[in-house]
């Protein structure tokens, strides 16, 4: 499905700025916002969208500076204090009031922050950022930077050639998937290019250096789910998330990596739908 675009106004210290975000909208029922991780794009959710759309109106978003969404305008930072109000303004522009939200990695952190701000009805956070030690954060950021460097260095014909074999798909994506061979060659090419072309990558990574999620999220259903084979944000971070948000449900996703929607679509969809009920 081709992306639609919505433009809206966001306040900045230098005055109002116009932000444009690409999204796909499908299904029916209560609205459910889907937020991807750093360097990824809305298509990360494709394995689960069909299942979710049977019960929810699904809105999968390219975060500003990622996928088909342009970079944020001059004067707007990529920190939580800007991106969360931007997502709220986007929901208002789409006439969506307090959606459920599910996010992965960076998207999970944004989802929790939206929950803390009472902007959403429920939160499902899949391997959310922000529950790391400094050493774990440095490891994750250096791994992400290395993945982007590889994506930048490889010419497109090499990416296409690698994506045609299970071994090549594993080499390109095994950091985020436990079952990388399951990805289609087309998907692997597209997400490698999305990582390479993400205009918001460096500024988002810089904004994340000081991020720790330390507040409770009360008054709404919250689930934190972690893949048992997450090689980027280690699963022990889920225990810290549970200590920080005592009322949250902590769920293991057996055999899943950092981006679990691909590794076990049925389990991930079930967790999201259970939380949003």
C-alpha cells in the first residue's frame, strides 16, 4: 500500500513549523498507532498489520526523518520533548483521539512517553529503549552505527545480491531479527536502504545519549514485551522496565529478536490486541 501524507503545525522556539509525516491507515475499530525503531520504517509492522486490522483501525507511521517522512524542519530537535508532541499533533490532524499505541525500540520509548503524558488509551512497548545501563546503551548505539556504516558502504547491486540468499539476509539483518532468513529479499533491500537514507538517524541517536525512562505510566494498560533472542537491547532491560512501571505486564517473546514482528507475527499481534482490549 502506498503511503499517504499529513502536514500539520508544531511549535518551536523560532515559531511554528510545518511537519509532514507519511503513514498508512487500514482496518476498522478503535485506532491503533504503530511506531517503528531508529533507522527502520513503517513496513517493519507489515507482518502484523493484517492481523491487527481485523480488530483495529491501524495507523502505521514513518517517524519524522525516517522512511518516507521528511526530516524535521530547522529548529525542531529529535528529542522526546519534540517528537512526542509532534505525534500528538499528527493524531489531531488525522482526527484520531487517544489511540492505542504499540512501538518497537525507539518507537516503544515514544509509546511509553505518550502513555506517561496520557495521550493514548494503552501502550504495548516491544523492546523499548531507555531501560539501559550506560554500557548497554553504548553497545547498542555502536552496533546501530556499524549497521548504518555497512548500509552506506554497500552499493545497491551488492545489497540486492546479498538479499537473494538466506546467508546474505542473515549478514544484513541478524542483529535485529532472530529469523532473518524469513525476511523476503525485497524487504531486506528496502529496510537496508531505509537505514542508509534515514535523515533523522544521527540526530535521534545524539538525542538518545541522555535518555533514561524513569517514570511510572499509570492509569492505562501497559505491556512491555521482550524477545528472548534480542541481541541489541538485552532482555534483562525488561526487568528494569517492570521495576519502573510496576503495573505493567511483562511478557517474554520466545525465539524473537529485537524486531519481533517478523519473528513471530501471531504472538506479537496477540500481545498488542490483548493490551488494547
